[in-house]
């Protein structure tokens, strides 16, 4: 971005928000196919410092736009497949309902 434009405080304020929005969208598209991806790789792809990548990732995780966590020791983003997790909880709930129905049936047969 031209230094002349970045010198203007008004423009710089909006450019920073615009750049953050664009970087966020590119970041989401970049990480989609992965379950694990290094922050250094994301940093090199977005051409921004790792600290900025981590800040973007934290915001996305807290806003529930991505499901995962950051392994800060290894500098790796570990993503969870939210659809698999949702299916697992749905299946578990269905299973619990079947067990409750079975319990009721057995209780009714024993008491009658």
C-alpha cells in the first residue's frame, strides 16, 4: 500500500480494518483442508508475522468461526471437524434415549 495513503490517519484506520477482514477470509480458506497446520506456514502464505497470525486465529476461535485450538509450544493450529463432533453428540443422545426407553420397558414388565 502506498506510503502516501498510509500517512493519513483516517485512511490508515479503515485500511487496517479492511486488511484484517481480507486476511481473515484468506486465512479461513487457507486452513479449510487441514486438520493441523503450522503457524509459520500460515504466516508465510499471508506474508504477515506469526504474532499477527496467532491474533487472527484466536479471534476466529473465540468467535466460533473455526473449531480448534493452538498448540503454542509447537506453534501448530489443530482443527476439529465440527460436523463430526455434532454427529457424535447427536448419536450419543439418540443412544441415551434408546437406553431410557429400554429401562422403562423393563421396569414396566417387572412391575406388572
